[in-house]
C-alpha cells in the first residue's frame, strides 16, 4: 500500500495527527521532514494484536463469537486492520524519532509516502514545524516614551461638575408651558418616512417607541426639531413633526433617515443640581469636604492616564522589539493565534446580542485573512518576550499563581481547591504562568527603558 490510502481517504484527510503545511523552495528554519521506518517484526506484532481484537468482537455468520479463524478476520477486515496498525504505530514512532533527533514539533505532522506491505517494514515521511532559534537583539537599548499625565485644575472642576450633574434631581412644574431650560417628560412614536433609497437600505429603518424620556428644551444635545415643536406646549399636549437625521449621525441606525414623530408631553420638569459645597461632598459618601472630592478625582484621573500611557508605551516597545528582530515563525502558531483572536471577537459579538445564525453567515475565510498580520505580530512578540525572560531569568513564583487562583475563585464564587483542580486538569496553570511571565518581562522592558 502506498501514499497512505485508508478507507477511501488520504492520510492528510483522515488522520487526526496530520496537518497540511505549505512548502517553500527556500530553506526554512521552522520546517522539517524526516523519513521513518518501523521494523517488520513490530508491524507484525501490532497486526497480530489487532487481529486478536477483531476475533473477540467480530460477528460472522457460521462462526461463534470469539472463534472466527484469523484467516477469515484478515480477509474480511484487512483494510480496517491496516488502518488501526498505522494509527497505533505512526504517531508513536514519530514521537520517538523526533525525541532522538532533539526536535520539538509545534505542529501536527503531515504524513506522506506511506508504504505498508505484509512482511515488510512500515515506511513513511513526516513533515512538521519546529520552533526557530530566537535571539532577542537590541532590547536593552529600547526607550519608552514618557507622557505627561498631570491633571489641571480646570479638568478637575469639569469632572466635579459632571459628578454634580449626575446627582441632579427633577421636580414637576405646573401652571405654565414648556420654555428653554425646561425638561419635557414625554412618550413618543417614530415612523420612518419612505425615501427613494429605501429599496437599497440594509437593514431598513424600523419604527421606534419610547416612554418616559426627558427632553431638554433648547439643550445642546437636543435635536432642533424637538425644541422648536415642543417649546410652548403644555402637559397633556401631543405634537407631530418630522425629523431628518444628518448623514454623520452618531447612531448609524438613524444616519440619513427621516422620521415622523408623534410626541405626547406627560409632564414638565425643572432640573435642580446640588450646590458645590461640603454638604454635597458628605452626601457622596466617604468625604468630609469638597477638597477631599477634588483630591480623589485628581488621583483617579492621574492613575487612569498613567495606566493608559504605560499601556501605550508598552505596545510601542513591543512593536519596536519585533522590528529589530526578524525571524521565521511556525505557521501553526500563527493559525492558533488567529483562532484565539477570532474566538475572542465572536464572543464579543455574541455578548452584544448578535444571533448565532448571523455569526454562521459570516465570511470566516476573509476574517482569518484580516486577522493574519496582527496575529503574526503577536506571536513574534510572545516568542521574543519568552526569550528575554530566559535571558534575564524572570520567573513566576508559586504565590503569584496562587493569587490568580484566588482571584478566579472569588470571581466565580467557587472554592479555590475546585478552581485549582480544574486548571490543573485542563493544563491552564501553565498558560497562566506563561501569561504572568510575559507581563513581568514586559514590565521589565518598560522600567529598564526609562
């Protein structure tokens, strides 16, 4: 038997330990091909084991179960037996041979030129990918950009006023009509107005209905048509008017569309904002004076800006590190990273409410292509951080792993022992350790670049 044909399929199609990888004419630092020969006696021994197994299980008319002659088994189940022999021996001898050669495959092997004949050795070729030799050059010369993260007094006051607005209250007004500065509590229906482009719209505009909405008359965020048509109205009145949304509207569902609105004014309200004084500070909770609030606002804004600037600087450091180190990476690692990015993106879409049917209709081939460049960068950055961690002897202590376990236990409201057992069973503890090590290495790069 040649070319690894089993049960009507080629090895590439049916074997779970094979994977097609692209070939290239130029020498590769990540691609390897080895030829393996399994001794004829080992093939015969495995074949006999399989025949005995089939003898115990086979049901053939005219023979009692467990008493079917070996010659009949070989005749009736020849192809299945050969498949089982290959499935048992090829991966075992592949692992043994790569171990002898000191190779660590990072991809599943592609098996070709398989030869299996009775009384002869089993021969095949295996193509696979290995990790390249990586030298992280120039990382000690990297310099991070340090941004000013200070917060001005004006920015603190703006945040304080925003906090004040969040604690505003609304009281009813009776005996007069709506004027600028008032708030109309309304219920409304919006019917999309047909246009010449409706036939081409995807998706078409849908009617809207909302209750208990506050509309500020003359407010900077209020559509002019609402202000003009509601100004002068009284509680209980109903007004109808048309609104055409600009093409650059922030809400893309409304951009460029026209609606006819029927608005009922349920009540008129006045907005009351608290005075900026120590009493307001005490009402916020753990503050004694307004200056305490200002201090907390400043500290929070500075911490947020510092974190943002640090993350931005780290991204730039990684990008520069990758630029300084050109090396070939295994295609298998790129494909796995694309899988990770796609899975993360699809989870986000599902969380936003996208239906499974819509997700299934997506062009995944195009999506994979679109993720490729970023996936390559991420794989290279990860491998370089791993190499730097080895150079700088950056390790992860047991207490750091335990801290992660405790955090996950608290988040999931499960006992730490159960979380630890699950992570150990799934092999996730190593992934956590690698992630922490990469984060520590990136912190090292950031602080040594100052």
